[in-house]
C-alpha cells in the first residue's frame, strides 16, 4: 500500500506502527484538539482570503466544509491511523467534501508544526484561565474563612510541636498569601502562552504574503511570535505552567496535610461535615478524610506531568520533534484538568472546614506555647538578656511538666524558683505580668505590627489581600470578555464567508 500522505514515501506506515503509535495517540487526542484545530483553520482561511492568497470562492467552499464538520462533531471523522495524526485526518475529510483542488488549498502558507503549536497554545490558554478562576475562588474562600475565624485562638506549630499561640484565621491568611504568589506566577506564564505561532511554518516562516496580525486578532492572541523556529521548537511555556501548578499543588497539599492531622482523634481541632468524608467497609466508627487524601495525591500526579515534559524535551534538537512537542506532554493536559478539579475541591474543603475553638483553647492553654511570651516578659520586667530569660523559662517549663502544671498555671513563684536554679539569683516578676504572659489570647494579640495574629494586623492583611483579589478577578473577567469577543468576531466573519447565518454561542 502506498502512503496516503506523501508523494515521496512509497509505502504506508507499517500496520504494527499504526497500532502501537499512531492509533492510540489519535484516539486519545483527536476529540480534545478538534475545537482548537477548527478555530485555527477558520482564522487561517479568513486570512488567506483577505490577503488574496486564495479566492473568495475557494474560501467559501472551505468555510462551508469546516462549518459542516464542526456541526457534525468528532463522529464525522472516520479516524485512520495511516493518516498519522489529527490534522491529516481533518484535511482528508475536507478534501473528500470539496475535492483536492479546493481542500488542498487550506494548508497553503502553514505547516502542521505551526498549526500544532497554535493548538497547544490555544488549549493551554483555556486551561490556564480555568486554573486562574479556580485559584481565585479558593483564595476568596480562604479570605472569607480567615475573617470568620480571626479570633479563634489555636496552637501554632513548628516541627509539628507547639510553638506559639496564633489564630485559625491567621493560619488561613498565610495560605491566602501563598496562593496569591501562585496567581502571580501563573498570570505571568499566561502572558507567555498567549502568543501566536501561526505563520512560522515548519521552522522558517513562509514565502506567501500572510497577515499574522489578522490571525492573532481572530484567535485572541496578544502578539505574534517573532521567531519562526522558536515558535515551533519551544513548549517551555507548558513546562512553566506545569511547574507553577506543581508549586501550587504542593501548597494545597500542605494545607490538606495540616487539616488531615487536625481532624485526627488525637488533635480533634478541626471537623468536616459528612459530605466531605468517607467511611470504612469494615469498621463502622470510621470517618475517613479521603477527600484530603485525594487532594494531597494530586500534587504527585501534577509533578509527574511536569517532570515528563521537561525530561521529554531536554534531549531534543531545537526544532519541532515528536518527543519534544507531543509525547513528552502526553500527561500535561490531564494534569491541568487535575489542577482545575483539585482547586474546586480545595475551595470546598476550605469553606467546609470548621475549627473547634474549645479544643484549640484547651490545647493552647496546656501545651506551653506561651513560653516565649514569658521570656519576653522577663526581658522587659526582670531586666534579663533574652538568652538568660530563655534558660529561666526553659527551666520553669521543665518544672511545670514534672509537676503536671499546665502552661496557663505557671506563676511568678515557679519562675523565681527556676531563676534561682538556672541563674543562681532571684528574678522578680509580678504575678499579674506572669498571668498576662501565659494567657494565649493576649499572647496572640500582642504580636501586632509584625504580620502576626493580632486583630489589627489581620484586618490590614485581609484588606490588602481582598483588594488584590478584586483586581485579579477583574483581570480574569476582562480577559475572558476579550477572548470571547475575538471568537465571536471570528464566527461572524467566517459565517459571512461561508454565506450562512452566524451560529449563536
């Protein structure tokens, strides 16, 4: 059998290769890339007509075929692995409908290379906007929950050991800052994604007098890619996007891990409704936090796609290659879908998480996390250096643990006893000062002006985060409106070329 795609190649692709390589990829990718291929085809045909590269009559015939195929959907294409890939299968249907003289003109002034690059950028752009929408929704949930729980005092941990009193709202607000940085990284990547490679051809441009600005406007791209070889050779924007999503997944994985520990029987500081829990097939008492487990797991799958992409491309030549543009990114699209879905889960988890204030207060009163405040009080009132105060309070905590005295019962007498043992001299601290130092609510409130859990600091941070969140939300809405406008113009002009009413979308 002769090749269906080449006058040079006299043999068709071996059946074994079709079965092992081309058919699985074709069946996996065709439906997903079809809308982007059709969009790029529309912009390209309109541009070819506008520049006089093809006649209006040829353009009309092509437009009608493209619209008919679009209406019929993926089922209109009897996929043939001997045609290698989605584009040759698409073109074969157009030629079957219009004849080679007309259908064969659709590919003037372009290559599969720049077409595939354009499809990837359009697809990545859509995914990125969904990712941004998801993280904005999650940030809003964090901000609202932080405001609700700004006064809920809880132990803060370092090394998973009690450290200092904070509030649940303060903890959530920290994650709000982290996800804001994720937004900045992804929004920056978006600007590098939304670039038009059409016109780059195989790698060296085209000799036809095309209008790249026109295809950019129709497709909603911000600008054209200035270098043809770079346009088809590079998928660094996709690796960058996966890397930023991996970072974000690591952050939500840490939140999920904290919540996972907090919901355990031993901690019992956080609770969830049954709607976000699972159970055991054997043990009737179990309320398993399977949603949190799944949220943590997504970080691994997204990181795997990132590694697959960067390893796939690192050893390729700086030009278009299958491993550097397709196989290396086999998992990229599902990972981006995982990111979008996980952000929905994250928003629900944050919204549904309910702290247990009494249990949090019980722990923070007993676990010696106010020890630093005692040391600070000794510096201020006892005129000790901080290192001396640190040793004295450490000795006092040791005595309290041995005598089963909870943190909020450490008094001036115990401090004096510890000072005598540690320093060999008396240290005076008033009973009221000591009592105030070991009060976890006051300890949290004392940390003002330094980005701590004090109510004034919390209010200022909430306001600033809210203002930036509003700006990011407006940007997203504006970008979606701009792209939607470009697509509507593309549909109107293409329908006019075809001589049919524009589809309502």
